[in-house]
C-alpha cells in the first residue's frame, strides 16, 4: 500500500511539474521556439569567454535533458505494469528532480539562462511512447533510458575534463555516480524483462 501511495505521489509530482513548466514556457518563450534553443541563444549573447559559453551550453542541455527524463520516467510510472520498471522509474523521477533543482540553483548563481522544459525531440519521443503498452513498452522504455544515460555520462565526463569552473565540476562529480547507478540498474531490469515470458 505504501509503495502504491509513493508511486501515485511521484506521478502527481510529474504532472504538476509538466503543468508548471508549460505555463512558464508559454509566458517566457514563443510557442514555436524550442526552450533549449532560446536558452542557448541567450547564453551565447551573454558570455564572451569560450569556456564559460561551453559550460553554459552544457548546463542548458543538461537541464533540458533532466526535464525530459523526469517526464519520460513519469510515463513509465503510469503505463508500466511491471513492478521493477515502476520502481526504476520512480527512482529516476526522484533523483533527476533533485539533480535538476540543484543545477537550476547553480545556473542562477552564475547568470546562466536555462530551459523551462524538455526539448522538442524529447517531447516527441515521450508522445510516441504514450501509445505503447505491456512488455514491449517496458523493453523499449528501458532501452531508451539506457541510451539516454550512456549519452549523459559521456557528456558529463567530457565537460568535467574541460571545465574550469570548480562548482560545476563538483556538481558533475557528485552526479556522475548517480547516472552510472541508474544505467546499471536499468540494464538489470531490462535483462529481467527479457528473461520472463509475461
């Protein structure tokens, strides 16, 4: 009963986040503009130093990616019937929400403009997955999340090597183990799904 309540609470959090970010997006950007692109353009105008500009691009991209992963994970808490997938998705919502809030605070302290929602590509993928169900949904969802985490890990490792910003480097160093843990857990869940006939 406690697990069901926790999943429902997390699903409600995802829905509130989706509504809140959509409202922010409607007031801050044109409907036809990708929020991530708007943020990147603002940062390009704001920062002259190449290293700071690259850091700002990384932060903007990572904020957008976190919004996307939170919504994509929220979809699994609603559509999957597999307890392992639901548990993994709930963990993603919780951890990525925490990382997102930390990064937004860091961005604000450095005057970095960030997106208010996921990018268009992530939104389209979530919409496509909304029509999936059952074991096919679970397998495809796990594969997509593994790919996203692999890509994020590569980007984090690359930026940690190149950034000169000590605070950003510390945040990356703190967050990387979480991403690796997510990826490994998702692979384990995916393997369990493959091994079952249900």
